[in-house]
């Protein structure tokens, strides 16, 4: 068993489900403490990093929830800083998924690919570098295990707020070891129509808010979706809209006076929340449709677009044997770090297709190659 695989198996056995996914009732306080939150994993990683001689710090973000930061300082003056930034939390799972299982060259368990695999590859590469005789003389390397990526990205937002400076962040997510420089953003927008209630026997006396919303849904899913398909980004394709959740009416014999729809709008680099809201409202008005709009996200999920011609990005691409960077559909911490002026590339072993599934796994070959690529890139730095 390699050092990376051993570390990953240990991480899977320490549940770190995001507390936002805590199920109500059932579990005792002790069970809940063992399952939810990143504390166990952060404490364990701190002990691993300390053994490798890395400098340690906990960055308190939320009650009982801290980012764990491990630093390798160069002997000479710091000329550049590389940040390795995977997240520590996972989505929920049943008990069996917290028991790592190895089968046919794969390691199964919650977080195997999203994103404890990246945690294991990044921290192992950095630990081995710290233990090696020759290592970068002028480059500082920081490992930051971040909390809360799966919910509101409180960890990466706190890291940016702490004014940490870095010249490149490698954000751990399962990208099949491809360097990703672009991903879409996500807006959850709520639309509300208002009508006038009346008896179900005399609907002509009321105004039906569900009917008005039905027209809006139809417009969003056909005309607006078609308009979005005309705007293409070279790495990401097009933005999308999904009318995902709707509530309206109280009972069949009352004309509904209120209907609420929540849409998920995936945005391209360059699109802003204010711009998207203006666009939708103006087009609805032009069709004689009326609704009020508000935002449903706790925090903005911006699109990511990192300039692939930045020297460190080019160097990383070369090391991973990639000619061109790629884009992905999923949102992650990279956008938050990037908005905080840290150029960010998403990179990690495993495939997003296995993330959040009932039998999450990672290929052990991908895991080991990830560690190797990271180690080679880090040792190549001045
Ligand atoms: Zn993830």
C-alpha cells in the first residue's frame, strides 16, 4: 500500500459530512459529533503534517470548524507562493461508506474522489517534499484544507478574507488529472407571481398566479433556454436555466393568489448576477409577464476563468503534459479564491462522475499519478 493510499483510507474512515446535510433526529449527540463537521479530519491532517515537519496553523471559520493550514517555507527569501487547496467536507452517506474498501484497483468510500483523494495526493506530495534533501529555495508552498465547500464555501471565503496571497492555487477536485481553468457559476433566483384569490366556483372573479407562472416557466424553458444556447464560451459551451422548484395554491377550490418558482441559472465568465436579473426581468416585461425576483443563494457562486497564459499556469500545464486547459460544469472553491486575486486552477485525481454517488470510488492509479505529478511540479519550482 502506498503512502497516499494509506492516507486516503484513513481519511475516508473519519467522516466529515457537511453539517448542512445533517439529518434531523435519530442520531445521538455523540454520533452527530463523529459524523458531521471537519474537525476530526482537520486534527488528523494536522498530526500528519506536523510529523512531516510542516508549520501548522488552524484558521477558525465557524464554531468548531477550522481550515487547517500547513506551510513549507523556503530557506531563502520567499519569491512566490503556491497554494494547494482541497476541501475537507463531503456530502452525506450511509454508514457503510465510511469503511474504506479496496477492490479491483479502486478505493471505495465517501470522499474517495470528492475530495479526500486530492487531500491525500496533495499532502503526501508536500510531506515528501518537506522530507526531501533538495526542495524549492524561494517558493513557499501552503496546503490549506478548507471547510464547507459543499455548502457555502465558508472555508475558501475565510481564507481570502485573511488576505492570504498566493501566485497560484491548485484547487483539489476530481478532474481526472486535467488542469481546469474555467467553470460555470450558479445563481438560484426566486420568481414570485401575485394574483387575486377567489372561490373555485367563480374563477373569473380572481386572477390565477399559477397560470401566470406557468407562462413564465414555459418562456424560460423554451425561448430563454434557446437564447442562452446561442452564446458559447470556448471551454464551457453555453449557460443554462432550470426551472427546478415550484409552489403555488392552497387547495383546488381556491384561485391561487401566489406562486413561487426557483430557478438554477448556470452562468458563463463575464455574466453577473445583476446582469442576469436585469435580462430576465426586461424580457418578461416585454412579453407582458410580471413577477418579482430575489436571490436564493447564501453567497455568490461566481464563474471561474483563469488566464492560461500566466507563467505558473503554463508551467503547470507543461508538467501535467497538457497542451490546452479545459473547462468543467461544476462550481468549486476555485472561483472564490480567484475572485480574491489568487489565480486558480482546479486539479485532482478521480472523476466527478463518481462524486456524490452511493458507491463513490477513486482509481488508485489516478491517485498515485496525481501525487507524482504534484511532486514533480513542486520540485521543479525555484
Ligand atoms: Zn468537491
